[in-house]
C-alpha cells in the first residue's frame, strides 16, 4: 500500500484504459448529445463536461455524489431500452386488439412450470461389486 492518500492516489489501474483499448477516441463519443433527464444519472451539462451522480461507499453506507466528468468517461445508460421496446410492442398489440374489439392484458406473466412427461425405454441394470479374492491378489491380480 502506498504512503500517499491524495486525490489521485491508488488510481494506476482505476483510470487506466484497458489492454488494446488505447489510442484515438472515436468521434462519435464527442458527437453524442446528453440532455438533463435523458438518462438516469445526468443532472447537469456544461460545455466540456457532464454532471453525473455516482454512488460512493463511505464506511457502512453508500452516498450519492454529484461530479462533473468529461464526455470521454461517460457511457449512455441502457437501462430503459428493454422498457421502450416492450412499450412499443404493447401499444401495437393494443391497437390490433382495439381494431378487433377486444381488451387484452399487457402484463408480463411469470414462466409457468414445464409440462410433465413420461420416461420410457429405461431398463434397470443391477451393478454389484466384484468380490475381493485374497489368493488371486497375492499371485499378482486377475
């Protein structure tokens, strides 16, 4: 453990780019638009940085901290992708059901138990150990 306790202490691997991930950052990283409320943790957008909320463990609790980081260090949250796809599909199903004059439920249902089946063709084979023979063992085995 190093002696220093500064702001960037013990960050040799923490902020380092991964193996074969160094080099020029793609331009699409800088062209991505971030808006407040677009993603879960964005609370501020400045000229060069984005204000995000991060969780920091302090002792026995986790504190939500607000920090500014540059665009290179931010990844868009994908937490709402599945929800948006499901919502679009549900709206389509509702429209089709309305055209037919039905009312459908779009609630997700847990996967039920698998159907039962019969195991056939299994034959039983009785397995018994070979009795130990002292005389043959002393001669050199079977």
